[in-house]
C-alpha cells in the first residue's frame, strides 16, 4: 500500500511541478518571441503582465512540490523496507 501511494504521489506531484514549470517558461518564451518578431509593436505584452502570469504558473508548480516530496519519502521507505526484508531472510 505504501509503495503504491508513494508512486502515485510522486507521479502526480512531478506532473504538477512540470506543468507549472512549462507554463511559466511558455509565458517567458512568448514575451521574448514577440519582442524579437516586432520590437516596436504597440500591442506587445507588458513585462508586469507576463511576470504576473509567470507567478501564477509558479504557484501551480509549488502546489506539486509537497506531493512530490511526500511521495518520494514514502517510496524510499517502502523500497528500503523491502530490501531489508529480503536481506534478513
């Protein structure tokens, strides 16, 4: 049970962290690509708006960090217990 829960929490937490990371990076890439395509455009995104959007994605990614940490600890505990159980036989 602990092994399954550890794997599940690790995968879910890692997925949430990656979604947050890629979301924030896509906002940054969008800012720089619009600046490179037309540097004097009137409809260019403002840096503060992009910064706020990146912060929202960073918060999404931060939600996954505790899940990832708890899942990895559960996973390591269960794997070490299995290894110790096999060694003791």
